[in-house]
């Protein structure tokens, strides 16, 4: 009997620990949002000064005939001294009309637009960028380099708002706010729009406050010449060259700053499959970066904020969120089998905590970018999924769906049905990832195409991103082939 | 560039013409702009407080409505 009691107590503690570990991302996210608010006082504006260095813009382009002309035109019309701006389009052996379009622009803007042709391409963005970086570093003209994507559209004042931070010599690189800017918005681009508000306007402000930046946006990285000379070239060994660049910049003692008022519009995937491929590349890149800098995490140092506990928690909370979504249900079900009332209390506590954080995130996030909020407020609400919203209601009002609603509808609910419903609710956060994965797989079928949007609203966009991370993890474990897959861009950005 | 100009430029783009540059604007006082952006960051505080108020209201209403 004593042995049984001891075993039961041990198991209970283990299950409680599992739930406790799964709650770490909630605490970490709450801390991150608090830090984002502190950006009101703790920001880089005190050290920013009007500064217009000679900027070389490097645009990697592979079959970007649809978008490159508009991008160049928008760069030419930036509110920035024209004599201090040169655009280098690195044509990665394009097979469409990209060379013709760029050469036409080169003739139209002599001495300001340059066409650099790689005759052997297809090696990925980092190799293409390195070709351009080598060219601009050869010339002493360049004082700063802006690395961007071919499809993005810079707001007229964005470059000026980025360069002012380089007036502080301690700053090595600056990034901007990438806003989803498709003219023909779909449910998916609206989800991405709100995701970018939270991941950039909130999270990167928090990283400014903590003094450690996780990643410069690939479509908007401004580097000082000194920083670029120090870095030498973009990393080609991982799928996340922008994250490696960000970390290397900071390891060399320079700051990476996020400028929330510099806006860059980007075209994002409209189908789950395309989004999956893009995010799989990002997530695999993040796993590779995590392994590469394993000596860095949770090793606090006065010079390296990247090693701080708070930054480490943020980094791993994003990376290991799917793990939390797997171990929490195991903990709930384990506790339910051993001690149902305790399971109920723990489940309610965690979900109420998560619900409060979710409500705060939505309310705060919707105020950060009104232009996105106007189109994406429904997606902000449905971010965790409609079914999860029902579970939140269940956590707030225990017995509502088990007793009150059936009584109202005059339906008898048996004990077995209650147990099944309880187990479903406890397991839901894991199931949601599985269903999100399934959504990606059925999207290409005729029926799938029709029901995919409804399924994403039901299971949630958040679980979809977590499912991608799980896929990335297993591919990394298997050492699956990793190649650079370009996200298709067709020029939908509303300039 | 306002919406009408953007629409006109898209039409020009479809016909193969380069977009018309936006009207030249008055020179920007960049010191004032930095100060403006610095001050606009202060908006994060009321935004955060409003979000907290929203959460507290939800919790209180939830408690009141709880069966």
C-alpha cells in the first residue's frame, strides 16, 4: 500500500512538473509583452541622429521579373539623397525576363542601378547575397549596405528612419517592420499580418529593451560598412543566414536595433502549402542556429545579452512551444487518471492563465498597427483556433458544456460522454497540431481547397506554425536534405 | 503616396509605363521626426493599460456570469 502511495505521489509530481514546464512559454510571453511596453522609455531614439550614409542596396533576384521593376522604382523614389543611394540587383542566373527588366532600369538610372549577373545560380539566397556583398565591399563608396528581398516595397521614409540609428557607432545593423502588404488579402495573409504585428512590433521591441535581437528581417537588414567588413559574408551553412548574421553582429560587440516606424511591405504566401515550405525553412534554420550557438544560450555575460536567461527563455519558448503543447496534455491526462479534481484545478489554472495572456496579446496587438487591425481583427481573435476559444470558455465556466448547456437543451449526458469530452479537452492542444498538419496535406485536393480556410480557423493558425516546427525538428533529426526553396512572389504588394 | 496615386500607378504599370513619382514633399526636419517617433513610443503605455483593463473586465465579467 505504501509503495502504491509513493508511486502515485511520484507520478503526480512528474505530471505536475510536465504541466509546469509547459507553462514556461506562457510566463515567457507575458514577460516579453511587458518588455515591449518598456520600449516607451528604453529605446534607441536618444542616440539616433539625422544621418544619410552612402547606401548600397543589394537585391537578390532569381526569376523576379514580375516584381523587380516596381521594387527598383520604389527604391528610386525613396525619400533619401539620390546621390547617396545605389541599387545592386544580383541576378541569380534568372531564366525569365529579370535581366532585361533590370538592364532597362540600369539604362534609365545610370550610376544608380547596377545589374550583377551570376551565370551559375540556384545555390540559394546567401550565395547570391555574397556575390553582391563582395562587389560593394570592393568599392570604398559604400558606407552602409541594405539587404532586401526583390518583392518588398519600402515606405518612402523607411530607409531614412533606419539609417539614423547608424549615427551611433555602437550599432552594427538595423532592421525594419515587415508588414504583410498583399493587395488581394486572403484569410492566410490576414493571419500572417497579425502574426507579424506580434512577432515584430511587440517581440522585437522587447528585444530592443533586452538588448539582444533574435533576427533581423531578411527583407530589411541595414549594416554599417564596419559591421559588414567584420562579417565578411553571409553564412551559407544554415538555412537561416539572417539569424546567423544577427547573432554574429552582436557577438562582435555591436548592437542590432529594430526600428518600428520604418515600414516595409512584403508579399506573403496565400496557400498553406507555400507557407509550410517557407516556415519549414525558417524553423530548420532556427534549429541549426540553436545547435551552432549551443555555447551561448543561458550563459550570461556583461557583453553578451544573447546569453541572458530572459533572452534564452524567449528563444526556446518559441522553438520548444510544440513540445509544451505535447507534454501539457500528457500531464493533464496523467493527473486525470490519478486525481481528477487535481487535474481539473491544474487544467483550469493553466488555461485561465493562457486565456488572460491571449486576451492581453489580442487587445495590445490590435492597437500596434491599426491598418492591420482593421483587416485582421477576426484572425487575431481566431489565432489560437475557435475550438481553443471554446475550451477557454470551459476553463472560465466549469460545467457550462457538461451541465448547463445540456440542461438547457434538455439532453441527458452520461458519465462516459463526460469523460470522453474531458479527455478531448485535455488533449486538444496536441490534437490541434495534428489537425493543422492534416490541413496542409489535404489542401491540394478539390474538397480540401474548399474546407482548408474553415479548418484553419477551427484548429488555429498558432497550432499550424507549431506543427511546422515539429516537422522541421524531425527533418533535422533525420538530417533530411535541406535546400533553399524560394517562396513564389507575383507582385501583389499594395504600394 | 495616397490611394488614388497608387491606383493610377498600378494602371501605368499594367500598360508598361514607369510609376509616377510621388509629389515632392516639404523637407523633413529629421530631428523633429526622431523626437516624434520617440514620443509616439510613449503610446505603448496607455495601449498596455487598456489591454490590461480589457483582461480585468473579461475576468470580472466571467466571474459574475459563472454559473
